[in-house]
């Protein structure tokens, strides 16, 4: 019996040790459906990151519950060096304040922030609406539907805050990612949405205003909300890499080095320039501190927008 227990213990130790060893294939979880803003950037990031790390990587789109299903999948793999998440802002800094989740901001090994982009308020290119004033005025008689990549995501938060700060009459319709929301906008299931320049350019939409402190280069004719008389409407969509807790420092450092090399590469910079993506790199410790700050800021925004008590 003692020998059997010893054998089982040894087998368990071998299995545990083996599971902690980095394999040649890395799963990169994107917690949205394919075709959205996060997925578009992740698919340009992935092949360069893979080369820098010296492994084969595979994008896995695990959509659901405003990006929390895929994010929880990463958190649930504690100690696994062969999975990371390409994460949007909402999953890390908003959702944990909205509902009970199997993870929190402390559930990850932070690797890097990659990009950060202000959001635009946008309508279909074919829409007859050309200004915020017109949008607000028309919504008084016929309230609009606005889409988002899910409840509690930054696009949702920005639009909810806008309805608080203005007389815009609009109701929220959530989708499993920006891609499905764009299909709905194209079919007039929704009429307005907030998202990044990546979506604006990829789907040829019409911007009405920008959720930023100042006008954006290349969109000098698009006003800020502050210019339109609405304060505290600044929302940026950022993305970054997280790994599960419990991975080795060696593996965490390898991820961090590969991420820095990727965002500094000519290939990624070329993609960013063409797609209107703003590279905004933060290393591991700075990224972790940044997320902690955004969690606190977003808690207050959620409360002001009436989304939490």
C-alpha cells in the first residue's frame, strides 16, 4: 500500500511538472467573436509574437458574456505556460465591478499593454445623420438603438455615459463582439455605436464625435464631446496580454520580451499605421498598475451611469 501511494505521488509529481513546461504550441485566447476590433489587432499581433517567442501559436476566439468567458478560461489555467489572453479593457477593468466572476484583476500574470485608442461615436455611412445635435433631436421622437460588443464593455460604458450627459434617447443592444454589432448596424438593427478607429475604417462608417481630450489626427473635422458642451466623456479602448497566475518568472519574462519586440517591430507598426491603431506599450509592472487604476476609475463611471449602485 505504501509503495502504491508512493507510485501515485510520483506520477502526480511528474504530471504536474510536465504540465508546467512550456510546449511548442501557444493558445492565444481572444475573448470576442472574430471580426471585431480586438480580434483584428490580435491577428496582426499573433504571428509576430509567435516568431519572437519561437513557438507556434493559435488564436482561439472564445466569445460570451462581454469577454468574460474567454478571460475566465485564461484565469482558470493557473500555472499553465501555454495559454495567454489578448485582452480588451472591459474584461479586466470593468466586468469585475459589474458582476460576480471566477476571476478578478489579481488573477493574472500581467505581460504588456499593446495599444490604446480613443473611441468615436459612429453611424452608418448611409445614415442621414451628420451631427450630434441632429442625432439627439431625432431621438426625441424615435429613440435609437445602440450596439456594443457586450454589456459592460467600454463601448457600452461610453454610450451609457453619453445618454446621461446629453438628451440622447437610446437603448442598448449587446452583441458578442464588434463584428456582429457591425453586421447589425449594416442591417439597421441598430443605428449608432461607439468604437475605435479600427472599426471606423474597416467598416467605412461615419464619425460624429470622438471620446477624447483633443481631436484625432486624420479626423480633424470630428469634434470632441467637450467642444460640444459635454464634459468627462473620454473613453479609450486599450488591449494587452495577460497570462495565468503561477507561471514561472522565466516564462513571464519571455512573454514580456516577445511582446515588447512585437509592438516595436516594423510589421506591427505598419499594420497600426494602416489600421489607425495607436501603439501604446506598457511593460508588465506598469500595465498591472494601470489596470488597478482603471478599475477604480471605472467603478465611479459605472455608478454615475446608473449601471451599479
